[in-house]
C-alpha cells in the first residue's frame, strides 16, 4: 500500500499544479476575451490629427448589460486645452479614459477626435496618438532604459536621455551603479511612487502624443514631490489636448474646464471659479477637501473618494 501511496501522492501534486496553470490560462483567455468585440472595421483609416479636438457626444455605456455606467455624457475638449474630471469613487472617471482608448465600444452616442469617430479609425493609430500617465505605473522587468523607450521603441540613446532629463529623473538614473542599464520592476530595483511616475512622464515625453491622459494617483506623494510632478505635467500638457482624472481638486484649479461626474452623469461643468460660484456639488467637495487640509496633510482621505 505504502508503495502505491508515494506515486499517487506525487501525481496529486502534479495534478494540482496543472490545474492551477489551467486556471491561469483560463484567466488569460478571459482577459483577451474582454476586448474581443472591439475590432477595426474593414476599411478603417489611420487617425489624421489636426489639433486633436476631443468630443464625447451623448455617450451611454455599460460594461455588463444590466448595469449602465455612463448616461448621456456629452462634452468637448477644445484642441490643446485641459479638461479635468472629478467625482466620487466609482462615478465613471477612469471609464472615460478606457473608452478614449477604445478598449470597449459604447452603447449609444459617439466619441471622436478631430471629427473622426473612433469606430472608423485603426486602433493602432488611435493608441499611438494618446499618452497616459497612469495612477500606478507598471514597470517591466527590464532596464530603466527599456522602460523609458517603451514609449518609442526606435528612440535613440540621446532622445531617451533628453526625455529623462525633462522628467527630472536623469540624475537619479546616473546615480545608480548600472545607470540606464539598471534592472527595474518586480525582480529588479524597486522605485518609489514618484520615481515610477517620472519614468511614465519620460515615456510619455518620448512618445510625444497629441492627446494626454493623466490619471492622478489617489494616494498623494509627499507634497514636494507632488508639486514637482504637477509642475512637470503642466509643462507636458501645454498645447496638448489633456484629460485629467483628478482626485485632489487643488491640482486642477486652473483647468480650462472641469466636469463633475456623479453616478455616470455630468452634473456640473465650468471653470473652478464658476463652479465655486454655483455653490453646488463641486463647491461642497472643495470645502470638504480644504477643511481636511487644514486638519493636516497626513489626515486620512484627503481626496474625494468617500
Ligand atoms: P475611482 O475614483 O475609484 O478610480 P472611477 O470614477 O474612476 O473610480 P470607474 O473605474 O470608471 O470609476 O468605474 C465606474 C463603475 O464601473 C464602477 O462602479 C465600477 O465598479 C464599474 N467597472 C469598472 N470596470 C469594470 C469592468 N471591467 N467590468 C464591470 N464593471 C466595471
């Protein structure tokens, strides 16, 4: 009996391992499946950018049939200007950026860039035109040089260094023993939140997109790092059509347009001053955030997520 037990037990271990791998493969297919319905139309054209005016026209959207996420969302970002979106957690802010990349198709309405409906242009040309500085930058297990050049795979060494300098991360890279060849990511050097965002900024500068999405981190960096990054972003956003998904209202007070999203609907829009004067949802959010900041920057929840 004992002679049989050992091999059977061993087979059990292998079976569990295989089952686990299959589960992973299944997950991978599920992920791939998510975007399967989004395909280029047969005669899709490459996006022709003029000024990159962005338009959401009466957009309805749901990820799943039974739960609508966006309702009649309608706004324009004039070419070269910045629009910020604010709203409680789950109101649909990040969904706007996913739709702009056309990771999903919408149920009603249209999204267009310079008058070209996203459904009629090639996805490759669309994604080339948009740069994103995400909340939490994922770094590849590769060199820091590779991670920056990811924005433009054929970039020269000079271009990469120039982008790193403009993102104020060059000196940090040079101080590492292996410089630009330092390995980063899960298996390499762990970078801080601010350093990772600088890599993302360098990547975006190199890509030089006409449209920029900045998904502000919910957890604030320390305030000096935060201010430096904000200043850089302002620099990058200059003359680009920019969508900021904002959590701290203080960072977007000078946006040309602010949209307030509530449960998937735009409930207010205007400049910071106009919205304060309206004394509505935005003004309330602003007062709450100001009150929290007076208590102290380390107090929990200094954003609008609750
Ligand atoms: P936060 O400020 O927390 O980042 P948000 O305003 O960006 O929130 P979204 O990420 O746009 O919110 O999500 C809007 C709604 O859509 C949420 O209720 C969320 O649960 C739902 N949602 C997001 N992604 C998916 C998905 N892939 N499938 C189904 N529902 C989703």
